[in-house]
């Protein structure tokens, strides 16, 4: 079972930057993909970015050109660099890991979340 711990959230002004970190309990190479999601109050939890085992990435349209997902395999850590932040980026950001078990079933694991607040 993968344990995930997010950090790096905080309060910033619109236009500023923030970098989130997600530390995993085991090698990221043992995980199919890692992703960042976010959830604003009263809203659904939405996908922000994905980085797959092979290193390919995907971004939601709302963050393309502003956010970047990356990883440090030696540190078992995934990052989300958030630039040009907007008030609508305000949400709790969650790290997610998908891992296949011995039976071939995929499982999703979640971190505790970190709050990002962007003031106008």
C-alpha cells in the first residue's frame, strides 16, 4: 500500500507561484502513474495533471501553460509547479497514486491534501 504526503500549500496572491510536493512511501517506478487532483468547496474533485511511469505527462486544459508536473525518482517525490496562479486555482490539492496489485487490479491511493489559496 502506497502512502502519500503532500506539502507546499499556502496563501499567495494572484500571479504568484507555488510548488507542491508529494512524497511517496515507495519507488515511483512501482506505481503506474501519479497525479495531482484538486477540489474546491462544493465542487467535484478534478484531475489537474498526470505523470505516468514512463514519464509522459497530461494536463487539464485549465492549467496548461501554467502548471508543470515533474518527479525526482531518487527522492520518491512528485512535484507540481504552479505559476501565474489565479483565484480559481484555490482548492485543496491531493496527490494520487495508481498501483497494480498481484492479482492485476489497479488501486488508487490518496494523500491528505494541502490547501492552496490564491487571493485577488
